[in-house]
C-alpha cells in the first residue's frame, strides 16, 4: 500500500480523498471478506481471452494459469522466459479485478516454506484462524479463498467472437479432418513483463544516466537500449480494467515492437522551429487530422446526450492525447538543447515540454499549462462549425490533465 500512496502527489482535497480511498481499500479484514464474496467471478491467469475479445466470460471460456517455469525451453521469446517470478493477471468482472488481484498477491506471500494460499488449500488451522476473529467466519472465508486460482470454466472452451485458426496436421489440405482448431490466448504475463522492461529501459533514472553518459562519451555500467518505431495497441478503450488488472495498470497500453523490412526508413524527426505553438505542427500529423475529422463529424451529427456518446467522444479525445504523447516522444529523441536555436519561437512551456533537458528554466504547473493549451487548440479546431465554449474547454482540459498526471506518476513525464 505504501507504494500506492507514494504515487499520490499533492495536498489538495482531491489528493486527500484518493489517499483515504486507497487506505480503506487495503484494510486487511475488508479485503479478505470482500474478496471472498467475489472470488468466483475472477480468473487468475497468465493467458487470457478478454484481450482477444472483451465479450468473453471467464465461466464460459478458457483462460490459462500456466507454470511458466515448467514450460519447455525454446529458442524463441515466449512465456517460458518468465521463469519462476510471474505477474499473474486477474480477469473477469472489471469491478472486482483489482480486489482479487491484490488478494491473490497477499495469499502468494511465502510463510514457513510455502505460500499462504498453499496453507489454506491444506486446511492449516493457523492459516484459517488468521482470516477472521470468528471460527465460522474464518472457515467460510478460507473455503472461498482456497479456490482463488482454480479454473472458472470447467472444460476447454472458446467464444464465437474469439480468434480461431485451423492448423493443418495432415498431408492432405483437402481433408477436413486433417486440422486442429487453435484458439490463441493473450499472454498477459509476458506482455506485462515486456512493458515493465521497456518502461525501465526508456524512463528509469538509471537509463537516463546511461544516456547522459553516452552523450558525454563516458563509460556507464548500464547499457543503453533503444526501441524505435514502437506501436501502442489500446485494449479496453476508456475502461481498461474491464479487460484485466494488469491491462488497467498499463492504462490499456500494450507495446508492440516494430516488425518492418530492413530497408524501411521513417521520416526524419525535425525540431519544431519557426512557429509559436507546438500544436501548429501537431495538427498536421495524419492521425491527428483523421481523429479530429472523425470527432467533428460525430459532434456535427448532434448525437444523443447519453453514456454511449460520451464514451465515444472521450475515446477519440484520448486517442488525440496519445498522438500528442507520441509526437512529444519523437521530439525528445532529438539532441537535447535544440530548443535554444534562435529559430525556435516556442513559448517556454512548449520548450520545456518537448525539450526537457534543453536548459530552459522549469515552468511552474507545466502539466496544467499544457492541458490548457491542448483544450484551447481542440476547441479552436472544432469551433467552426460547432458552437463550443467553456464547458467543452473544461472537459478537454480535465481529460488531458488526468492523462498527463497518470504518466507523471509512472515517471514517463
């Protein structure tokens, strides 16, 4: 819980409220009792189906909880490389994924040579008694918790909307019986390890020190690793927790390494020079133009004022913000200090945002300032012909600020 509280910055009422919420969530007795009530709605797994299609139910479709250390050694990257330490995921009812996930982590703590969960499965009297002040309550909770990692679907099963593949196992492709039907699952534990590794290589203090040493032509014990042309696959839209807990921790981001012909070259990243706003360059990006057009046409159609409309609108705005972060990341690959070029006409806020190591003095409330600039830009882009004003501006600003703050907590900003 301490790690969770440390990520909550600020002393305002909202920060205090969030601290109180997290403290209440991690109360041991409440965590045990609430988790026991909903444990059968959640599947603990290393390979899940909801990331393939979100309509699947854990009681009707197979999710696998694999012993990765026991998998055969292969010359390719796969779940077998995870070894004994594996971040197992929680998938099922999005309202309870986090609760059961944290409870499973608690039960995985080793005590006297084996996990608490193993002691509960054996019916150890001391382990059971520690769950509640009453013997009846402890027995009831122990019975539920002992099944936290068992399969929820009793037999191998897929879903009509899930990906399926006929794989030939015979010599005659015309023989319909010469195929196995494969139902690929999403390797959520492996995906999370890749995400953690890339985040560490890109944004950790040690990685930053290594890059600074390389720039200064000094030796550093840590190697510098670069991952050009990363793509981001978004799972779950505005509700990544509905896919799984690990997906929620990544805010739905699933990083994809480039798979491109060796002769392919990306367009050269150029510094933002000769313009008074980063958004004058950002707006011309093809994906930004496409998303802005989609959002404008959607709002021009005067959609109904309901949850579906708000969700669709927020998904497009979130995609615009993700494109802004991609644009920012590209600019930050340039040699630090490019913003000191006399041709750079950007305000200090935009200089610090795009060139954080460029030597410009820090800007107070940088995140708030950029969120305001984004909201002003989006209102300007949509105002003709839409009648947008302060309410829309405040909504765009809040949405941008929330994303920027989340990335700041993760050390990305």
